[in-house]
């Protein structure tokens, strides 16, 4: 979904050794975003203006610039913090910016 080259630039990675790991983090980040926003599917816009929005009755999360940025932040965070506990470093939590970027897309049920 996100070009691997963009993910690698964001994480400052030059080698191909972690490509599979980065793709796994991307899948997990997409799932996190869908769960957080209470969406079921991800809508990837085409390059045409008329294809920018999903159908109005589709509860899809549109992969726009803000969502891409949130996914990149998650991928980078998980790449840098690969274990549940890191000894000798301060505690790292999920970046606040991720929730701030995804909040406008969150669906609320009545």
C-alpha cells in the first residue's frame, strides 16, 4: 500500500535485509488504524480525482496523507522498539501523533 521506498526513507534504512519485517509492520499498522477508527476496510485512492472518495455507504478508511503519516509513525515506532520491554532506556509509548492523525477518521456508534 505504502511504497517500500517511502517506509525505508522514513525509518532511515538503506539495506534490503529488513524489507519483509517492514511489510509486516505495515500490515500491523493498517490493522491498528482500522481498529482504532472502527473501520472495516482500507480504501486506496487511484490517481484520478473522481476516485478519491469511497462510496458514501462504505465504512472504509481512506488512505490519504494523514493516514499514511500515522502508518509511517507506527511502522517507525515498532521498527525502533522491537521488543515489549527495553532495558536501559526510557519507556516508549505509542506516539501521540498517531492518535491525533487518526482521530478525525474515528467512527462513533450511537
